[in-house]
């Protein structure tokens, strides 16, 4: 190996990298495309009949959460039906593991691509069920119908008709 070849090789690398197009974007004005599998904030579906929370108050999401992020307060009527009084979700402590989504028996909790979690006050990161519904519906309005809950490249007709 001739003397100085390492310096020339390093100079060649610097020149090659210097000619590349920058990968940065001006974030607030430009937003890059988000991958389908991106783990964003957890949202909640709206109940189609009542228009309220889809949550039935079973507490499985609260039990499955490793960081104790979810708080579900319920009350039970004399006929045995359960109602959710308060559903709180602390986004600031969430690690986006989605164990709560997997544990939900009625698919009330859904994943979203929302990553805009900036706030000046940490108390704003504690959201209730109705705010979670707004987050989910806002996320769904930005996605194409194919990608809403089935993934890219799959259509609604062939998603359920797998061999």
C-alpha cells in the first residue's frame, strides 16, 4: 500500500458525501411520508350507535400497560351493565408498545400515525377518551381507504378473503 493512499481514500469519501442531496427537511413546513408500520399515538374508535366511547370498561388495557399509563373509571348499574365514567391516557409516559391495543376485546383502541406531541405543559399530555376519538378520526381522514387499517397494497375485498 503506497504512502498516502489512506488520505486519498478519505478525501474521495468526503467528496462523494459532499455531493449528495441533503436528507433533511424543513419540519414544520414539510413532513416526510410516514411508514405504514410507524408506531404513533394510540387513538380510540367512536361507537357507531351511541356516538361516544367504544370502550366497555373491562380494564384489560389498564392491566396490560407496562407503564401504568391508562386509567379507566367505571360504574355498574343494577342490571349489571358497566359504563365508563372516565378514560385517561398519559401520552407522556407511553412507550407505544401497543399492548393495550392487543388486549382490547372490542377493538376500541387503534394505532395512529400521530407524532405531533409537542406541548409546553406536561399536563396537556394526559388526554381523555373523547380526545383520543378526535385523534383517531383526524388520522383516518388523512389516510387513503386502503391503508386505514389493513396495510398498503391490500384492498378491503381481498383482505378478508385470504386463501
